[in-house]
């Protein structure tokens, strides 16, 4: 997964082969930049963007 948008410190939008996802975890967006890779094991909640 790769960051495509940072919503706030606790939520980001990421892109994978399956589509776009909203990822939520405390501090997941802090210090991230667009294009950074995301480890799927570090995510608390995952929602598919429709």
C-alpha cells in the first residue's frame, strides 16, 4: 500500500492493487508523505473507498 492522501494524524487514504482504502490508526498520518509505503500490519481499521 502507498499513501495517496493524508486526512489527519489518525487517518490516511492509501492505494493498493485492489483499490483505494481509508486507513485509521492513532498517529498513522503523522510524519507521512504522499508516496510513502504503508505496512498493512500497522493498521487498526481499514475501509474500502467507494
